[in-house]
């Protein structure tokens, strides 16, 4: 069957929209906007309040919840409109993404432009998109119930973030299946190493979610040491009663893990790059590995500067955005050496 470029462009458009949605989600998190909409309605929340009375009603509802009472009690209606915009915009893009997926999907299905295998993959994507919407509300809900903890669970935030990355990666993979159908030789030794690297990158994204959820980037703003000449800061052992909690719930421990995983990602990518020199690679495979190495070092540099400058908005968002390019690059490499 001849590759259908329309289907490929549709899938890649979905990738771009997931990327945009996650970038806006990063802005939403870094501006403290994620709990501004205290309920979820599929239709009535499509557009923001259209009158001052409606705005005031939304603001009055927000005042009932812990974030306003514990953190933002000084907010005016103008302040509230700012944080509302980012959360609304994040949800709005998610709605648009749903239409961008569903309408062309049914069109291609009716026109019989999808193979049975691609249909099954697209149904998987549909399920992933629906589950991602549930995870978003599951995350928000965690920040609305505990007066003493007016913030979302960092575990739920990380799940929501990581699943968005996985949805992006799978959409990209399905597109690559169509772009490079049956055109590449498998390189088994690189396949195993590339897959391991992919897994570690995803684990690093999980810990990046922990860092974001705990605001752990605002502690120990030094590099390469954490502070005061300490590679392993003494506060890690003081934050939580056991080692598992120290590296999953303590700010210092979570930041330490994020640093260490970054070094492991660099080491694995360097190993993958230099080991690939033993094999006769296609131009596509070599370009994928070259791009991966470049993105890895850009991402590490952004991570260091984000830490040193105490997570300014533009750097934090850029660091999260380039993580998408990193996942895309390693997904591309895995596909090219194993399919």
C-alpha cells in the first residue's frame, strides 16, 4: 500500500499540538495558574467568562478553595483573570486537539485510507487522549481538597506530564511506521542500547515532573555541587524518614535524582553514539544519532542554567520544551535501528 502523506501530516500535526499543549501546561504550572478553574465541564468551560458578573462569580468560587485562602488571598479580580487564562488556554488546546484527532480520523476511516493496523493504533491513541484528560482533572482535584496542602500532588502532576510525553512519543512512532514502512535494517546491539536509553529518558521525565510539582528547582541553586561544596547535600537525609521517600518526596532528594539521571542520560547517549561507529549506518540513522547527541547537550545546558538562575519562567518552559525534542530524537533513533 502506498504511503498516505495526508495521514502522516495529520499524525505529525497531532504531535505538534501535544507539544504546544505541554508547553502551555508548563507555563500554567510556573505561573501558579493550575488551580484557577475549580471545576470541569466539557461544554460550558469552552470559553472564559463573558461578563464582569461571570468573572466575579468564578473568582468568588475560587475564593472557597485552599490556594486562595492560604496563598493568594491578596489577589484582585485582575490577578485572577491572569491565572485563569493560562489554565483555560491549556484546557482549550486539549479540546482543539480532540477535534484535530477525531474529525480527520473518521474522514480517513470512511475513505478507507487507513490500514487495519493503523486503525488499531489510532484507537489506542484515542484511548490515551481520553485518559490524559482524566489525568488532568485527577491532578487538579488533588489541589482542591486539603486546606493544609493548597497544591496538586507532585505524583499526579508527574503522571499527567509523563503520559502526555508518552502520547506524543506513540503518535510520533505511528507516523514513523508510515514514513519508513519496511525501509530499514535492524541493528540488534544498538536496538537494545537505544531502548534502554529511551527508558531512562522517560524515567528522567518522571523525576522532572517531581521537581516541577515540589518546586524543587528552587533549592540548591549551584552546579556541579548542590551547595557549600556538597555533591550529596546533607539535607537529603533530613527531609524524610526513609530513603525511598527522600528521593520521591523530599525536595533535595528529588533534585539530586534529577541531576544523577541527567548524567546517566548523557553517558548512555555518548555510549550509543560511539558504539554506532562500529556499524555501517544509513544516512537517516546517522542523522538521528547526531541530532540526538546535540539535543542531549542542549538540554543538559538548559537544565544547569535553569537551576543556577532559580527557574525563571522562560528557562523553565524552554527546558521542558526541549525535553520533547529529546524524547522525539531518541524515539526516532529507536525506530530507525529496530524496525
